[in-house]
């Protein structure tokens, strides 16, 4: 068993135990209790309350308001990682977005699939949401709520979805909702707000432990970039979980880069390759690529090859889609799944600074 699966399985076992304890305290006449493990909406980590007294709930977003009248049982998720959080809060979604990039052949991200199957539940249905949302598939799922706080929903998408079921979208910008805010929004939507601090503390504890084990990361500066075509660089900024993942391990953003504004309509700061000298003060650089061909094309550019971190080998290129995706999320499923492998990559780069 790998370090990834050991740590993830440990979380599942603990969460399942908590669910068992809570089930023992449930009202014997509760229909959900009578259904037992066969209930596809009962997750492995059901440690919170979804009392009807907490409803109705109104959740505002940049696109409109979701009004949730009663505890939702049929949950559909859209976007980057909400299915992890729904599951961690004790609910197995009935439908999740099919992930072509980092999912398996069936469209499930591996940590989510492992968690659901380890807990003994059936996997949810998947549907396509790129380049556009399969609205017919969502209608067929008959959702009580649609969870999409870290997504690229357009106003027209939201208007249609919110007619089908209350839809929880992003509070400010597409693809830019902080990880802890996502937890709080989803917990509120499910009537489990008391569990949000528990999950946030759990994730924080992983990083606190890892940072304490790697004091050599302190004061090491970094930049996290990506490039899908020659001539351009895209810089992730502090709102992005890719960046927060590293800062919580003790590394520091290059101050001048951290002060740069996001590009209009983007969730990154876009740079021309001629501006690569802005990366000179980064002790290490982390990036991801679509595949080996993409990596070779980008690294063949002379200006790119002369970036100091690239030249000295304090450079972390990732073209493992699973690792890249898991380290771009901060959920109770992804962090234990990816942390050990990611730490090894970062440690190897930092060691080259000596």
C-alpha cells in the first residue's frame, strides 16, 4: 500500500467510525437510519447535523441567490473539488462532473473514487460540463441542490441551474473561491455548518505537521507558473490553492510577484515570456504540463531555459495529472492523498539550493 492510500484510508476509517457513532445516536424512526448503508446519500464522514430547523437557507453568490428550503438529499456537484467536500460532510453526491483531465477512464478523480469505494458506497453518476454543461443529464439526476462554489459557471448557466435546483455558485470570481470558504458554503448548504471548522482544522493540521517536519522550507521563495503554449507564462497568485498549498508548507511567495494584479477575467497573472526575468528571485519554481510534448516544447525556449531556477535544477515540473490536480486542491481527500509525494518533489528541489 502506498503512502497516499494509507493516509487516505486512515481518514476514511476514522470518519466511518464517527458516522457509526452518530448513527447510534439517531432517532430510531428516522427513515435515513432505516435505509442504513443502502442509502446512497449517506457519506462516510457523517459527523454533523442536518436538522430541518436550520432551513430554509439562503446563500448569495456573484450570480444570484440559492434558497434551500430543506435538508438536501440529492446533491449534484460542478467544478473543481466540491464532491470531495460534500463527501467529507457525510453525503455521497448523486452526480459529479466528469473529469477528462485528471479523472480515470470513468471520469472520477482517484482520491474521490478510493474514498467512496472504501466506504462501501456506489459511485455517483457523471456528466459532462466542458465545454458546456449537459443540462439534460442534470435534469435526469433530479437534484435537491447543485454545489458549484469553485467553478466557471456563467450567468446563463446559473439562471438555468437555479431554476432546476438551488445552485450554490462562487461568491466573487469564477475559479477563485478560497478552500476554507468553499467548505463553509457547502456545509451551510447541507445544514452541517458546525462541521466546517472541523474539516478546516483537519486540513490545517496536515500542513502544520508537514511544515514542522521541514524547517528547511522556511524563507525559501517560490513561483508557481504554467505555460500551455510558447511565448506566454501564467502566474498563480495567493488566492489559488496551488500557492496556498506551498505557503502552508513554509515557503514564501516572491514579494514582487505576490503584489501583481490578476489579469482581466483570469484567475492568473499573465506574462509574456520576455518578462521571465520577473522570476529571477524565485528560489524554486513549480509548474505543470499537459504531457511530455508540452513540456519539451516549453523548455526548449531559450528564455525559459535561462530562468535561474530552471538552470540550477530547483525546478519542479509536474506532468502527472493526478498529482498536479490533487496539489491544486485543499480538501480532506486530496491533502492526505498527495502530501507525501508532493513533499518529496519540493524537498528535492530545495536540497539543490545548498
